[in-house]
């Protein structure tokens, strides 16, 4: 682990306490992230003791950067990681347009958007 002074080999397995201390992320957060990120699946020994591989630690660092530095939500971070891995995220069905939205003619849309922009600008200026 980069920046770790635990004197273990980079490829050595680490406990949740070691990973938590080295990265400054609480063990409860790591366990929660395991539920939210399917790719984060440390090995578990008898009794449920977690052992993190080097690739698990790298994934945790990536999740931490996305969520705590780049401002992603957990869902957004999961989608970003899935896209990086080439896994397509399940798509939810797009909502059907409402009657009022479908009844707006193309010529009416631009003036309405300009009016909304003007109202927003006025509200910000006030």
C-alpha cells in the first residue's frame, strides 16, 4: 500500500483494521461500501474476518477519491467504476413524456426556455 508503514509486502493480505488505519477510512464505511460496490469483495476467512488484497485496496482508494474528493454520490461512483471496467450499468426505463410536455410545439419551446432563463437571472440578481 502506498504510504503505508506496516512493513508488509505490497501483495500481502491486510485486515480491515490495517486498511482502515492506512487509508483513514472507518471500518464501518468499508463494510458499507462492500454492500454498495459489487466489485469490492474482500476474501473472508472462517468467522467472517475480512482480508483485503492489493486490488481491493486500490479499488477502495479509487472509491474514496471519487466520493470524497471528486464529489460523486455512491451510485455515481459505482456507475463510473462500472463504465471504467466496461460493465454497462442497468438502464431504468425512461419515463413517458407527460401530455403537457408532448403538446409543446417545437416553436414554443425556445421562447419558454428563454423566459425561464430570464426569471432565473432576475432571481439571482435580486
